[in-house]
C-alpha cells in the first residue's frame, strides 16, 4: 500500500466526530439518491414504454401487410386482396419474422338489452395465435371456430360489454350496413370479455370469425383484408417493414404499427426526454455534493497538507490522497444507490405496489424493465464524471497552498 492510499484510508475510516464526517455521510447519501433516481427513472420509463408497446403489438401485430391504398385512412375497412403464397413466402424469408396471420375488418352496430354501440369487427381464423392476447382475456373464452360455416361468437372489450350491459354467454344482435344501403342482422353470442387498457382499442374493437366478414362482404374464401406480421424484436418494426415492402409484388403495401399509430408511439418516445433530463439533474446534484464535500475536507486538513509539503511530499501525492478519498465516497454512494434502486425495482416487479390510473396511462400497475447495460453505464458515467470534476478543486487548492500558511491555518 502506497502513502496516498494509506492516508486516504485513515481519513475515510476516522472514527472521530467532526463536521467533515457529517458532510461525508451527506455526500454519500446524496450520491446514492442520485444513482437510485437514475436507475428508477430508466427502469420505470422503459417498463412503461415496453408494457404499452406490447399491448399495441399484441392486438395488431408488429407489421401490417395489406392492399396498397394511399388515400385510405387507418380506420377504414380494407379492400379485399387475394391471399398469396408468394407474399407469405416473401415475408417468411425474413429471418426476423415469427408468425403471419390473415385478418379482415368490418364496421357493425351491436345491440344489447339497453343500448347500441358502433364497433369495428376484426375477423381472425382458427390458426390465429391467441397467445398474444391471452393476458387481456378477463372472462369467458376466445372464439371457437367450427369446421364448416362460420362461428356466431364474438369477443367484446370490457368497455363495450359495460356499455351494453352484457356478460360472457349473453346473446346480442349485430347489424351490418351493406354498400347498397341494405341491412343485415346476425344474432351472436358473447364468447368472452377482454381488456387491453388502451382506450383507442377497447372503445371500438371486437373479434369475430373472418369467415363471417367474408360472407357479409361477398368475398371469395381466399380473399382477406391483409396480414398481421409478428417479429422477434419490436424495436426493428420500421426497418423490417421497409425490408418486406421491397419484396412484395405490385399492389401490396407494408406498414409498421408505430407508423400506423404514430401519435401513441410519438408520445411513448417523448418519455426518453424525461430520462435525459432526470439523469442530467441527478449527475449535477452528485457532482455539486462531492465538490462541496472535497472542499470541506481540504479546508479541514489544511494543516496536514502543509505538514506533508514541508516534509517534501510532491503535490501529486497529496492530490491523490483527496482524489482517492473522493473516489471512496463516490463508490460508497454508487453501491448504496444501486442496492436501493434495484431493491425497489424488484419489490415493484413482485408486489406491484405502485399503481397508475389505467384510463390515463394504459396500464394499471407501474411496469419495470431493468436494462443492465444502462445500469452499468449509469455507474461508470457517474464515477468517471464525478472523479474528473474532483480534479479541479484538488488541483487548485493543493498546488496554490503555501506550506507555511497551511501549517499556521486554524
């Protein structure tokens, strides 16, 4: 152990009561709170973004491949397009694609015992991967698909079911207005109730058998509204959508869900600004506390600095003493901050004690996603920045301090 390390350790673990000891504890606590706040901000913000995005993707897929209609609005019914093995093959050839599922939509008026609701019925087939939606099912079951004809079952959102005073197993009438102005009525049975928590979905969407929509639209059995594509990494939805687009034959189009629901995903991306602001503020708090602590330590140990200088110690050796002391304070704050931050994240993941109004935030419990790479960067960045800033007061105070004045300092 060299001289700088020995003296730094003796100062750090000095048991004598002094004002500097209180300041050191305060600096450790401030650093710990700053690190904890940064970890919690990233974990809760990324958890929120991931939870809402997964809800969006679970109900709509990551990418939609449909008929190319540049003038069509997103809420309009699709034009029929023939299911194509060429298109399916082009999509499946992408290594990031997991599943491809056909769908179609049609507007309808659903009549309950007391009122009416206008809905967008989404038609799916028996091969639809309902595991993506399983977490949303609140009661009943998903549609059962008969071998022939079409299913007369419908899955409603909890919002629609409450508005119509319906429950799983109840019967209702569904009215379809055809392009020629005629009206078709279909008696249906509520198979199940789901809730995504996303108001834009729950207010207007319901699930039915795609063969019902084909029958009502007078489509051929091989005509669909499009394909929903699920991929491995949702963060690559835009790039994979562009990649798929150039593989499609003429008349087809590919759009990612972030592109279709741009307003919601722009709102989610704004949360990254919150992360940046909190991290900058917390690092500034940690720096100010550590610099204040180091200056107080330098002033309290002025006599020691003068004695070491009079004995011939170079300024660099003395500077290392206080830099090592500051590094110990920073390291102690990092350990404590990481422990508290990760503990709160674990408790939230296990018990979900922090709740949110689902109507406003789309989720009822604050979600947590710990990015270990971000945690490492928080610790490394905080330590490096704080250590670099500590060079300034130690350099100016120690190098300009005269040994005679220092030893006479009281």
